[in-house]
C-alpha cells in the first residue's frame, strides 16, 4: 500500500520515508535544471573578463581583466554610467508612483464606498487583457498630440505616464488591504482619524510586504522594460536605458562579445541583488497575482 | 455635485449617516482619480482611438482620409503578414504554451516533494524570468554562435554542428521558442506551486488507503484539482506568446531577420508603425485583439470556467 508521503505533492508535516530512488531522481532533475539556469549567466561573466580574440574559446580567460568594462564605462555613447542612471531613474520613479497611486486607489477600492466602485474595479482589471503593443499607435498619437514626443524631458514623461500605475499594483494591494482587519481602521475612525489618516497611519504601516512586492516588481519590470523606451527614446540617445542600449550596441559591436557581455552583466547584477535579498517579495507578488486572482 | 454639497454640510451635521456617506464617496473618488484618468486616456480611450485610426489612411501628419476597411483588406493581402507573421505567431503559441505549462507543472510538482533545498531550487528556476529580455537574448545569441557554447556542448555529445542557431531561417524561430520556454517556465512553476498548496491532504490520505500509487494519485487527484491553475496559466501563457516582441526584435531586428523568420504579429505591427503607416499598424493591433479575445473564449470553453478576475 502506498504511504501518504508517496502521494502527497507536498509532504510538509508528513513523515518522509523510503521512496529513495524517486527522491534521488528528483534531485538529479532539479540539479540539472538549475545548472541550465545558471551556466549561461556564469558564462556571460567569464566572457566579459576575456579579450576579444579568446571570446569564443571554451575555457577561462588567460588573463582576466576588466578592459571590457573600462571600454563601455567611457568609450561608448551613451556611456555605461549614463545608461545605468537612466534605467535607475526611470525604474525608481515608476516604482514609487505605483506604490503611491496604487495604494491610494487600492485603499479606496478596499475600504471606501463610492458609486460605481465594483464596475470601475472590473474595468481596471480588464485593462490587464489589453496588449501593450495594441496601444502603441494610439498612445503614441496621444503623446504626440500633447507635444510629449517633441523635446527631451517630455519623452521621459511619456514613458513615465504609460507606466505610472498598473492594474496589477492596484489589484495586489487591494487584495492585501482586504485582509487587514476592519476593526483597526474603525478604531482609528472613532479616535477621529479621517480617511487619509486611516490610510496613512493604519493601513500603510501594516501593508509593508505588499508595498514591498509592488515596489520591487515594478522596479524590476521597468528596469528590464524594452518596449516603451524603444518607442519614445529611440531618437533620444541620452535617454537610452540599459535594455535599449544593449539592443543598439548589439548592432554596433556585432561579434565583439566582451564589451557586450559586460553591459549584460551590469544590466543583470542589480536585479540579481534585488532578487537575492528580496526573493520572498518577488515570489509572493507573482504568486498572489495568480492565485487569488 | 450633490456629493460636494453634502460634504460641506457634513461639518454642520457631523455623524449624520448621509453626509458621512457623501464625504466617503468624494474621498474614494479622489483617491482613485489619477489612476483612473491615466487608465481612461491611455487604455480605454486608446483602444477606441486605435479602432478609429484603423479606418483611416493615417500617416505622420495625422489622418489623411477615411478609407473604410481598406487597411484590413491590404493587411489580409499582405504576403509577409499572411505567410510569416500569422503562421509564426500561431506556431509559437501552439508549441510554447503547452511546453511552458507541462514544464512549469513538472517543476512545481518536483520542487514540492518536500525535498531539501526547496527554496533554493524554486529561486533558481525563477531567476531567468526576472532578468531583462535584452540581456537574455543577447546572451542567448552569444551562446548560439557557430563556435558558441551550445554547439560545443553538442559536439561533446557527438553531434557536430556549425549552426548559427538564431541567424538561420530554419532554426531562428525554434531557437527563440526554446529560449522563451527556458525563461518563463519558472513563472509558470510559481503559479502551479501556489495552487498546489491549496490541495487538501485528506484526499491523498484517502487515496493512500485505497492503495493508489503516486502516479495515479497525480493523475486522479492533483491534475484535475489544478484545473483553475491550468486555466490561469494557459491564459497568461497565451497572452504572452501572442504578444511576443522583445526576443524577436532583439534577435532579428525590426525585420525579423533572417528572411522574416522571426516576424511575429506584434513585430509586424511595430514594423508598420516605424514605417509611419499608422492606420495600417492600428488595423494589425485590432486583428491581434480579436485573435486574443477569441483564444481566451476558446480556452474558457475548453477549461469550462470563467477567469475569476
């Protein structure tokens, strides 16, 4: 007879006995797949430390150096620090605005009664189904009509406005706010707190994990985003972000792999760090947007 | 209007239910005001606008003339659209979606066996999903060079290959599809993992008493109970596959080189847009939306369920 430990997809709290070969097979598969995830990234780093002639050779660099980094640091246009700061600025702005605008809207949807609340919320969720690319033509026309494609700082504003608040942020925060006991805000209301104070002093301090998840997911999404920067920053070199820079340099460098890999490393490491330290929020954020939805 | 009046009166009649309600409504609407203006303009109005634009000969200087369905007719007669963009997109969706789902489910079930290092494996599998597509695709192009790591590894297993995988018409699309499966299976795994946590243990206890083995418990209990997750993952995955842009654009440029082998519907839309054929590009977008909506409806039929969002 099969034991419970054999059948349960999750054996938390279930005594783990036998099934040794299956366990061994599981480890083998998992390790193989994990290697498939990591080897390419390790290989990128190794290549970025090489010289051009040895780039394609399999093996470690004869004399590892940071020449490729030095090259992209100062001798490309825009330089690596500039690309980095552009990505950082845009990602930070989008992340902060999603937290602020998203949490205000989520508070209203979770706690305040106003006419049309349910319908408006459904419409917000429905926007998740609309592909970004479908909006390309009209959104560009709208921004163009507003004069937001003509001069430098307004190009930036165009991308920011498109990304400033996403339905996912509102949805995630609302779900979390609904889980906070209402007694807490009622107590605050009895003490004379207004709606904004309740939001600010009661809900926000309790919603740390959800706010962190939104901030991190939006930061990561914007940092990696290629589509809207490609649309609005194309002709404006000084605004290029790392992903768009990578794509452009790929055309310029062709087979000069070490500098290209150096940019790839710089584009990936900040997200990797964020991931290592805040892994929980990434995973919870992604899972929550799926399951509870 | 009445809301602001009652809001002002609220100061005089503090505690009155009606004024309290009015005040709450005003605050509520104020809290959602900025996001709603953005959604209204950049999403809802945008879609209607795209629809309108698609009926015009609309170039860089704006609408020139109303052309009715001409853009759509032109689109359906466009060789690249009909013989490349649509087949490529459908082929990609038909292969990538089941592959992502199967792999995501397999990874989730294996990771969920209560093994040591579960957190590590989960994190490792999800990592490619969080790296930027630009970085991943450039890295992938490097690995798939004729002298690259992939051919070297193939040679190690006795398969001699000089293929420039992402740069030959026959292999470019399948390579990019493999890349997509590689990067996104981690996300699908997370969705499945979360759903697996919701399955009650008692079911497995009952199955164990009935003498079921692991394999039949998986097919008779786990798999059917994951139905909502299958639906969600399928929808997310189809939307992602139909909108595939980044990888095709980075690997094949705006033209989906080589020989349009990487031209997807969305890349085709981008091509038309960057050629200032805005009316035509808008028509491509509308066709894409129709396709997306019909596939979602078909999935709903297939899985017999409505999306809960």
